[in-house]
C-alpha cells in the first residue's frame, strides 16, 4: 500500500513530552481518526495544534456520508470497517471524530479496537455545562445523534444541577459544509429555520453536535446572536486525547513534527481540495480506500 505522508510546519506549538518516558513500544505509532467525511478534520486540526509531535492517520468516509440519516446498524457496520482499516495502519489510539458514530457505535469500536478509543460527545457536553449560566443548553446534530439522546445523557452526567436541554436535528448542515457553503445566504436561511426553536427556548449555550458544524459557526452565530456561546468540541477532544496518551505513557517523545496520512472512500482529489480548507493546512496527498473490503 502506498504511504501518503505530509509533514507540516506548526510554529510556536510545543508539548511537554519529558514526563512521558518512552517505555511503551507503541508510543511512536500514529493516532487514528475517522469520520463520516471531512468534518472530522476540524477535530484533527485541534489534535495537531495541541500535539504537533504526534503522527496521525485520518480516514474520511465521504463515499458513504452522511451517517446521520443511516440506521444504527449501518452506522455500527461502517464504524467497524473504519476501525479495522485504521488498526491495519498500526495506530495506537482511535478517535471517533463523528458524533453519530460516537453515539451509536462507541461501545462496538471499543470492543474490537484493542487500543484506547476517544469519542467526541462527552468532552463537548462537559464544556457546555461549564459555560452555561442559565442552565438552558441547546444541542444541534444529525438526526441519528439527536434521536439517540446521547447528548442529553452526557449533559446530565456532567452536571450536578438540573438542566433544560433543547435539541434540534439539522440534517442539511453536513451537505452544505461538504459543498464548501459555509456562510452564504442559503446557509443563513437554512440555519434560521433550524435554530428558531432554540432561540425561543432562550438557551445561552449551543453545542455544535457534529464535527461539520464548526465550519458553519459564523452563520450559526449570526442567527443565534452574540449572547449564545457556541461549543466546538474539537479543542476539548484534543485535550482528552493528550490526557489519555499521557496516562497510558503513549505520548510520542520524538522532537520533530509528526507526519500525517489522509485516506478517503471517495475522490482523493476532492478530499485534498476541500479538506485543506477544513484543516486550514494544505493536504498534499490523499489515498482512496475501498472501505467495503474491511
């Protein structure tokens, strides 16, 4: 299999690896990240920023996106295939950078992975609880994520106080993000329809419960107004990744910047072009994977 390597320059970003003595033989392996498409690159961006010395392998299942409209059984099957592909790359950790897969397939991924698994829901829920002042929190996500109720459960677990939780499925947002339509009149119009019930519920904190949604944050923020705090879980997921690696003595002790591989189940050229915008770094090469073979 051809390796697609990219070393990027990240200035003024350091991580303390002195305390993580390289006693675990897996420490120099890559962090594996998968998503239903390109949205998980918003999580990967935060991981690279916080842990620039780590190697990563990213798989975006753009050929089968979106996951939010699929049945739970289908999402679990897709997630198992994605996990097997990443394990074949020898990764030391798997990050499920997809809210729908985190909600419906986290336990199954943990069962087959044999390495630490991080999901994206709990960190976002914890951040929302810490930010809210009126205890009225909104959650937007795919239909699969909203119908699972997993965010309501995570928010309740993260809070010692009673919360008012409003949820809204926004299925068109993924397609708009993947098209690169992030802040035009169409996006604002769609957002206005989707978000109206949350505005009426007087929420002060809104969880962007899909990794595609941070790309639409400017339009969402304009509709919701400046008094509503938007929670992008990517940063908090990256912090959890660092903490887990440190606990397991898996932090990479190398001094040079990490390398990064990118794979997709759809057009590699399209992934490179639009993915570079998602990542805010140029993706120089990507590989196409027949994921159904896994």
